[in-house]
């Protein structure tokens, strides 16, 4: 009865929040008990507990009421039944028995990645959908990759994923290969960096192994190519990749490509390749937002059996705002320091250890954000704070509200007051509107990035 009730509640919540928010905050929860007018919800960790209590409690209460349940209070409890299983790294260490399915799958991977070159790396088994943190900046790419994993070669072919350094492109595209291989261990999955592809092509010419080279890549069921921008300027390699692409696409084999920029911005890329990359779906993966960065930190810490206090999580999330690898590096530095000295991580230790790193300036305040936004759009501050509803005023005003929320984490009533509004629902609407539009409106995204650069210069 309890499970059915909670599944009904989750079903309604899933359609009322973004996919990223649902996966991050609600997916791994369950109803533990409903007794004596108190309803207890089990959560995996303290950070999710804090978010549900502070941000989503009213949504949960209202959704429960829609389903005929009106407890006097809702409690959130960290419970072992909803704590995620050990990370893939820990599972690999613990799994030492021969003849298991995982060993068999691993053997299949090895056999398909060492046919010609001993330095072929192949897929990294640690990159899975399960340990990929979904946020507003990557949820479209995540959804497309999951669709491909279910039915490779039929949709989004090719898939072209692009974005800045260290935001999870490699993890996501390899997760597709690992998921396909888990469903079909006999599938021939080829993952290759472009630098490796170029080197293998040069070796094939040098040792007259062109046929072996072409046969290996054109025999793939799924070809995953990382950092395609490095093929720029290499005419012969581009020609070979062109023929490989055509052979696979004609055979309805899945092609997945990543880059740090969209095809149109890759210099000296042949037009025939540029056009083929546009045949399928191109997705811009963006920098992780604050909540996603917090979720990444918490998940990584839990994989080390460490439960970080929320202030430390939020400090790290503000410390590194664009590069997930740097974010993980800062976390690893903190955890290693604590482990060597048998200390528990706290906010004082984190700030003293990592305080020299680049972070949001302590002096940053609402006035600076409002002034910088007005200056960027070449309008007066009095206009930004005034009653005008012209589009050239409203959009900058909405962006200013969005930045007060994303950079300073102000409450909606506070944001409304800072922009001269009486009703905080205006701030809620503005922030939600920009959060949606920043995903597909390049002009708005670029404006926000430029304002940030000036603020943090």
C-alpha cells in the first residue's frame, strides 16, 4: 500500500519538475512509514534530505494531499534501503570470482579492443549511466544517449555531442557503449579518441595494413569517436574517416561523436564531413549548474564512504563552476588531506586548504550584478529597476534575477526586492524562464557568460 502510494506521488512529481531535478532529488527515495499522523520518507544522504526539506517539502505535501494523504508532518530520514549500491570501482574490486557474467563481458571488451594495437584503451567500465549526474546542462544529451543505448542505429544517427572541457562528454558517450554491451555482450563496440584514430591510420599506411585498419573500424556495430576536433587539418585522415562514416551509416550502425565545438566551428574540417555530422542530432552540453555540481560532489564523496556536510558541498560547488574534472580534483584533494591526517572534512578545513583556488569573489553582491547586467545591455539601472515592460528591458531584468539566484542564491522575495518588484512570483517566473531558455537560446547564454566574465575578472 505504501509503495503504491509513493509511486503515485513520484509519478505526479516527475511531470511537475524537470527531469534533472527528479533524477537528482526524488528518484532514489521511498516511503518508509505513515503512522501517528507522521509520514516518513527515506532518502540516500543528508544533502538530498536538506533539499527536500528546504525546497521541495511543499510540493511533496501538496502531491500527497492530491492522493488523499494529509499527514500533520512529513519527515525525511537517511535510510540504508535507499542508499545507492557501491560504485562500479568498488564492485570491480569486490568481484574476484571467475566465470561470472561481468568477467565474460570484460573478456569480450578486451577481445574487441586489442585486435591490432596493444595501446587501444577501449571503453572504461566505470563510465555508466548509473553514476552520471544529470542536470539542466546535460539532460538532453543524457536522454538522447539513453534512447540510443536502447535501440542503436535507429535514432539520432550520428549523435554529435559538443561542449567545453571537463563537463562529462567522455563519460556520457562511453556510458552508451557500456549499456549496449551490457545488453548484448557480442556487440562490437569501438571507442577511440581522434588522436588514437590518426595514429592508427598513420601506422596502417606505414606498415601497409590499410585493409586491416578499415576492416576493424568499418566492422563496428557502434563507433564512438572522442574529440573529433583534432581531425582538423589532416586531409588524408579526414578522407579515411569520411569513408568509414559512410560505410557504417549505410549499414545502419550507430555513430557517436564528441567535440569541444559544433561542426561549423571546427577549422579546416571538410565540408562533406561537416554536412554528415549534421545528418543526425547535435547537442550542446553546457556547464553544470549549482545543484548539479552539488549532486556530483555528494555522489563522489559517498563513493569514498564520506558524508560531506552541506556547507562543504556548497563551498566546493561555488569554488569550481565550469569544469567537473577540476571539481573532482578539489574534492579529492580535500579527502586525501583528511585521510592522511585522520580528520573529518568541515567548512573551516575546506576553506583553509582550498581558499587560494579561484572562486566566487567574496565581495560580489546584488548591486554589482545589477549594474553589470544593465551595462551589458546598455540600459540605465533606473530602467532595469523601473516599471517598463518593453522587451529590451524585461529580458535584461529577468537575466539579472536569474543571476541573483544562480550566483548569490538569494531567496525569491529578496530577488524581487532587489529589482524593485513587490511580488516575488515575478522573480520565480523570471528565473524559471531564463533557466529554460539558457538551454537553447545561444544569445541569452552568451550574454550571461559575458556578464559573469566581467564580474569575475
